């Protein structure tokens, strides 16, 4: 339950982990016992700093046979939903990427198409007024900047009539490797969008 006497929550999260970020966002936007679809649940790492039983988390992912682009849930089933897909063309996510029916995402457009399918389904299963949390990261393709967080906002607003309620910036704990010579600054942060249905 939200209270008035807790610490302030800021857009920049430069300490802690994804679980800390999610706990803060949940404290700001979710109510006790809300039903939440986490469609890229994995091992449930997002929810490790949320007290047991505070929310009803329904976790699924591609490894359990549920693709977030084709969810088995009825319309308007959940108060909120969460998606954290493989969001860049990087080799460290090879095993996860393979689960989505491809050996790799070859283009930035492949990444956007994955989000497109996910947003369509999450809007369908999330109740009016609820929130869709979307994790993403910008990338560089062919030495050109791809501002994924802006592209996702445009997609959410223009194609799905979602309201961009909030945007959180999460500083990565690991320093990314750099190639020499550099042509762009390395991405050492990701984003968490909060879209309202």
C-alpha cells in the first residue's frame, strides 16, 4: 500500500539492481494485491525486493512455452504488466535470443518488431488505467544511433494509444567494453518506461 512518509523516488537509479528499481516503481504505481503479468519472468529477479504476497505476480516466459507476442490470457486480466525482452543485438543474450525462434536479431528493426508484438499483447491483457512497464536500451547499428526508448514511446503513443507516464534511467553495474577507435559513447544505462493504458 502506498504511504506518504516513504523516501522520494527519482528517475535516475545509479545504485542497486533491477529489483531495486522495480520495487520503487511498484511502490509508486501499484496497489497491494494488484495482479501483474511479468511476461519475461525468467527466475523472477525483478521481484526479489518486493515483500512476498504484496502483489499477485503471474510469471511466464518463452522457456515455459509462453511467447509474450501471443499470450494465453483473456482481455483485461491484469492490473499491470511487465516486459524485459532481449533488447539489443548482443551475443551475451544468445541463449535467450535462440528461444525466440532465431539464432540472433540481425537488425535493429528485428528488435522493434519484437517490442511491437509484445506491446500489442500487453495492452490487450492490461486493464484500462493500468501500467505497462517496458525495459529497453538504445543501441548503435552501422555507426548510427538507434534511440530505442524514443522509438518505443512513439510506437506506444501513436499505435497503441498509451500514455508515457514515466521514464526511469538505470545505470548499468558493469562497465561495457569499448572498441578502439570509438565512434560513439558506449551505452552504460538502460531505460524503464511506464506506459498507462
